């Protein structure tokens, strides 16, 4: 799973030896499919901690400019001794094409601390059914979640519906088959291909409502209370799954999703509201420091901070990955995109600086 790339402002970079950045050595590069590779990183000392389903932000200089891109961890903190992210080439994708063409074992890459909320607590006493929908590279966080659930929760099971263009594009095909055999009765893997070969024994075609209903009939019914639903993949697939879950009256708090695409933000779609057309001076507290900055009406809080050389955490710059998340202790902040935050997070005052605009001068945001 990856989020939209962006280019950082041309400013002097602060030292990466602090707690928010790491220089990780690449142990090996695994060619998963023709278009996908896995980077296996050596754990630093002290170890970089993470939760299943979270992501790492990789930072590299491409074409003379620094680029950041968030990639989901496909490794499990309970199973794998090393960190691993899996990257699939995207047409005209800057980082997704640069990495497989240039990165090799022995290289080092700068990464940020693990982040993201597409996760859960794995407790040995849990007895639940995880139903996971993945499309393409959306399998990466699911692999971390599946491996973690199988090893940490011996009374839980997972059902994975995995959609791909064709058989050759199935990432982790052999590993999924091995896990399904080793954990028979606890892991169910259902492949769906857009372009199935003549001898294909599984499902083929688009994952529409009709097919989803058939797939649900193949899954064991653990009841709503003991089932959670996870989705990560292309927008069309996500919408179809959400629609069906809605028809089945699945409660919203039972559904977790990781957005696959960066939404197009239409900042000119609405007339400016109260406070939006005025520059506001706000306070940001981060990493033991307090910063005061005047945010113009046409700039986000993050853009303004980076322009002034303040090295705030960020990655996707589109309101999805939440690497830039902070809590507004006072004042009002408008977000261009709220997809990355849950309703409860918004109610608690959390904001995303990459799509945030202050609406008053009393805004105080605490990050980290």
C-alpha cells in the first residue's frame, strides 16, 4: 500500500539521527512479481517499533529533489525479525519506479518512524474473524495483519478476498498458499482475477455486489460481534465492498479501511467561510519546541512550516496517511480532506497539518 508522492520544499534538512528518522540498511531486495519488490531492512538499535498494518515513510533524493512516500509494512512485528515494505510500480510513479530500478542490498535509506491507524491490538485471548478485502498492492498491510493474527490469536481466523489483474500479478501468492496450508481452518484465501487463464479454478471478473454476495456465502459466519472487516485497494473495489457491508447493516465501527488513491482536492469548490480568507498566526508544539508561524489563507499549516524550515513530520501530503496528525488544543482548523481521520479522532480535536488551514489566531497544535 502506498500513498501519493510529493516533493518537499527546498530547505536544509535537519539531522536524521534523532528519534523521528532512521537510516536503515537494506538486507535484500525480493522480486515478488514483475512489478513489485519487497525491501527487507535491518532492524536498527534500538529497534524501530511498529504495529501490524502501519507504514513507513521512505525518503530519497530523486532527480535532485527529496521525495517522501509512505509504504505499508508487509512484515509482522510478531513473526519477522526484520522490517519489510512491499512496493508495486505505478505508471509514472516517481518513487515506485525509482526504487526497483536503483535500490540494492547494502544500500541505506532514510525512513520515518512507523505510523498509521489501520491496525488493531492482537491479544492471545481474542476469538474473532477478520474478513479482509485487498486489491493489488493493497495486500501489503493485510500480510502483516494476517501473520500477526495467526500467531498471536490462536482462536481467531482470517478470510482474505484478494483481487488482481491476472495470476502473474498476485503478490505473495506462494506465501499465502503456504500460510493457508500451515493454518488450515484458520486462514481462508479467495483469489479473484480480472483476466483469468483458461485453467483458473477460482473467481474471475470485477468484484461487484453480486460476486461479493457469493463470496460471503463461502465464509464462516461468526456473527457481527466477533467479525471485523478490513479493506485496502483501488477506489472502485473499496466502494463496492462498502456498499455491500452497508446493505448487510454492518456497524461502521466494525469496518477499517486504508485508502488506495489520493483524492483530488477542490479548494475552489466552495466560497471562503469565516476566517478562511485571512492570515492567522498559530502555535505548534513539536519535539519539545514551540513555534509561532503566520499561515496565509492559500497555504496549509504544513506548507507554511516547511517554508520556514520547521521539520514537521509528514508523508502523503493529501490527508490520507496521518503522518502529520496533531491535536488542536484550542482554536479552529479547517481540513480540505478528512478521509484520514475517524469520526472519534475529529471529535477529539485531531487535525492533519498537510490539509489544515487555521480559522482563528488562537490555534495551538500539539504534534507527537
